C-alpha cells in the first residue's frame, strides 16, 4: 500500500501543480511549434492575436488597423483617408464658437471706440478751457487767486508768466 499511497500523493502533487500553474498563469497562447504556453507575462510580439487562447481579466485586445492603400491620391485635403462617400465633410470649425468669438471681438472694439471718443471729447474740452485761460492771461486784466489761508493774492508779473507757461503746456498736450 505504500506504493499506492505514494502514487496517489504523486498524482495529487502533479494535479495540484498543474492547477497552480493554470491558476497563476494569466496568459495562454500557442507558440510557433504548436505547444501551449502558460505565463503570467504577455506573449512576445511575434505571437499573432489568433494564437492567444486566454488573456488576463481587464486586458484589451489590440485594435486592428485598416488595410493600407497604395493609391497616393486616396488622401487629399478635401477627402481624408478613410472618408466615406455620402458623409458630410467636416470643416474643423465650430460655427457657434466662431460666432461667439466674433461677437466678443465686436464688443471689445465697441468699448475701445467709446473710450477713445470719451478721451477725444475730454481733450477738446481741456483745449478749449486752456485757450480761454490763455486769452484771459494775455489780455492784461488784473487777475487774482485765493491762497491756502483764504486770502486773495493778485498776480504779479512773475506769477502771470508762470501761469502763461503752464497754460501753454496744457494747450500743447491737449490741442493736437
């Protein structure tokens, strides 16, 4: 009975080793000689997809590529490779996006024009005030101003000359 028990143990060991090998092996494929191969690693690149018998869960099958065409005129800018007749041609532009972009550009241009108009109007007003002040200063009329203490100060010749120079600078910058 020892030989019977030993053979049972041997048979059980071989069966469990085979089961362990197949349970740990995640890949099964047929090699170039026709033998089944069990492995925890993916098969080499030369093994064709049809020869792979088992894949691990979650692995992806390779996507077959479309057959290559020898016709050089098959792809043109108007007709990309693989384009089927009857399908609409894609322009690569989103009409809604283009319209929104144009609207935003128009709004920016309108705001800039409004700001430029305000600036031009302000410059024209400053120019007119400066010219009026210059005419008053050059007329020789007695002029005065109120100082920080609230007292009236009459312009002397030096003060009148400095005011004329300041007013001329404003005219030069605003009246262009």
